[in-house]
C-alpha cells in the first residue's frame, strides 16, 4: 500500500497500526497549502503523509473516535516532528469542524464501518469548501452478497459486511451533493482471498467464497463538491 519512500517518511508505529485497504494520500493530489481531513485516522499514517504533502502552509486533521488511537497518533506525530497536524476526537457522522473548512477529505477503509453512511457523506460535503474533493479508499461490492455474510458481526468489523454496492455508493455521493463521482477498483478479491476472511465468520467458507468470487473489491473513490457560482453582479462581489 505504501512505497519505500512513504514508509520511510512515517514512524514505524504508524505504519504498523495501519489497517487500510489502500493509500488515499498517493491519489488525492494534495498540494502545498491545502487543508486535509482524514476520517477515521487510526494511528495517523495518512495524516502524517498528508501533512508532508501540504507543507507548513497547509494543515492535516485526523478524526478518530477512540482515545487509544488518538494517543498513538499523537505519539507518532511527536516522533515525526510535524507541527501542521491536529488530531480530533469525534464521530465521522458528526465531524467537529466548521462548514466549508477543508479542501480535501481522505479516508482509508473506514466509511464501510459506519451504520449511517448517508450522514457521513453529508458531513463530508458540509465541511468541504466549494470545489473541494473527496479521495477515499474503501471496500466496495459489485452485485449482491449473501444475507448471512451481511449479518456477520465478524465480517462487519472486517470491513466486508457493511460495504456498499458500487451503484449504492455512487447514488449516495450524488444524493449528498457530490459531482464527478468515480469508483476505481484497486484490488478485486477472488475466492482464495475470500476464504481467508471467512475462516472466523462461522459461515461455510468454501461455499460463500465461491459465491462472492470477484464481487468484493478495494477501490479508490473520487468525488468533488461543486465550485461556488460566479459573481452575478456588484452586490455579490463586494
């Protein structure tokens, strides 16, 4: 997920704590001076990589709900020496930042875990500035998954049972107000991959693995918030 140069740029503890399914910082096209927010920042690896990309004139926020992860992330920040970073405690369904306050939102295999994904996307839209963009890695489904799999708590925690179907993801983003939605597969999981995450689920791993062969994927999801309308006259440009 992270190349040698990126791995060398962050503390070993941040790399070890990463449980993502992609590398959103590599594809978010961050530029110096931007403000970026990582939803579900964990040990902080994507926040720290983002902070280096946006530089001292930019800022990287990390949002997580657990004190344990926040403590680890802040330790990793201290080790990195980066000062343009702030870790916040809160839920991704209720982002503790003002409207239109960030340029880019990233997330790494976290949105699938939320029980209220429309609210997550609505909050992401709210805090993005006009013209801002969403650049997230997540698990996405193509087609239907067995009901038993969808009900499995082990597979929900494992980032599979709660994953949206690709069409649902696109529709949810559009409903939240996003445009230019793109879902790009980065890894498609075959039956052999499925057997591994089904082993502890209590399901018939062999039968279910055959049924979901090729239906589950890691993907990079891009979308943008519409830019502000141009001036319509002197009064609105004053």
